[in-house]
């Protein structure tokens, strides 16, 4: 993804050659999204998410889709990935979460969704985004590191990661001069 605002919907081929469409969540997607989470395994592993009990999962998902900015990854009419960013107060450090259905992990979908959400957060004026991830979930940690999230805090069962977002430059005074960028 480039530095300009992401344009959704977008379609790409994942690492396995499957056509994946990334687009904003719409209310009519709820039954398909719920189906993805009903089939999702393992449930409850990442800080109790997605919730194991059906009625709790339904309430959690309704709250998430009504409160956060959500995008979905779609393959042949089925939702195979979901990402959400809490943009209710972008001045604060919003929470980010993402789930990819089994059989679609390790194919570049999570990276593509995370890059888009980073750009959406940047466009909304967020300076920092955070998430938590299970320390043993090294695959997810690698995905988050690809899009510039960094581990933070002490080592524990769950780790917090944060992404510092550089503000958009609006014709700064350093035009024509080189500036030092941190990694």
C-alpha cells in the first residue's frame, strides 16, 4: 500500500492466488460476519476473543460493528477476515483488532488489512494505535511488525503492541531539506 489514503473497496490476489476483496463493513454483512466468528477456531484464545458462548459472541460482535470502524475481507461471497479500529476519539490511542479465518491465514490478508487500517487511522488523525496479542502468536506478531507495530511493555502471556503514526505533512518548513526519520 502507498502513503495516500486507502481506497476501498480494493481487490488483490493473496499468496495462494485467491482473489480477495477488502471493503468497509456494511450492516447487511452481519449474518456472514457472525458465521465467520461462529466457525472461527480457536475461540477465546486471544483475551477471550472471539467469545466462546454464542450469545456473548453475538453481543460482542454487535457492539464492535456499531462502535468501531470495520472492514472485511471477502472471498466468493464469504467473509474470511475482519478488522476493526476504534475511531470514536482519534485524539486518543485507538484500539485495533483483526481476525482471519482458518485456511486464509499466512496468505497476506492480515498484512493487507492492517496496512489499510493504519492508513485509515492516519487519515482520521490518530497518532498511535495499539493492540494486544498472545505472546505465543508469533505469526500475528510478525504481521503487525511488517506494518510497523512494535512490542511494548513487559513480557507476559499477552503483549501490547503499538504503532506510532507520523502525522501527514502539509507543506512543512523542511521542504527541500533532508530530515532524519526514525525506524
